[in-house]
């Protein structure tokens, strides 16, 4: 089941961030700031459902009474300066094989499409956790097209 995130979910969502960080390619090179994580979650939940730049879409996936995944999306100005908006994912953490993944994407799309200023939805994939090609296939099946790539040079 998916539902809007609540402030009471912040401890569990923080734990999921910590779990994801431990599995990420940054586990040995970057320190997760728990206070900053909680601040991001608090601000995101506060801005949930709005229709202007900086508004967010924050939902969780529940199995029984336990939150096991989440999605944070944000509205931002196209090129950060246009009047029109783009809906983009900020964080997307779901267990592999979860049936809620498609439901979450659909709910995010519905939220974005309901806003007349939104002209594009952008979903990203990286190799931070897992195989980006596998996630890309899910997006392509939903009609998304690959529009670029991210290049990274590690320093430490």
C-alpha cells in the first residue's frame, strides 16, 4: 500500500536512508548526516502536494504496518529559471521486486500532470545502489525516453 508520508514516518525513513547508504557505492567514502536527513524529510513532508516550485510529493510504501520504501519528488522550474515546471525525483528507495514501485510512479505522474505548469516529468537512475539499466527498463515501459547521461569523476 502507498500513502502520503507523515512526520511520524521520519525515524523509519531515516533508517531506510541509512540502510541504502550502507549498500551504496558511497558507504566507505561519504558520511551520512542523520540530522540533515531528518531535516530534508521534515521539509519535504511539509511541502507535500503543493503546485509551485519547491513543492514536493512524498509517499511511502507499507507492508503491514512497516514502511519499506519511499519516494520524494519535487517541482522545479525548467532550467531553474523558466515559468514552466518539471517534476523530478529526488530520492526513490524501494525493495527489489516491490509491487508498489509502479503504483508510486503512477501517483507521482498523476500529481505532476494535474499541474498545468508542469511540462515534463524526469526520473533519474544512477549506479549508487543497484543496476541503473534495470530501473531504466521500468521507466521505458512507462513511455520515458533516455535523454542523456551523468558523468562523474570520483575524487576520494
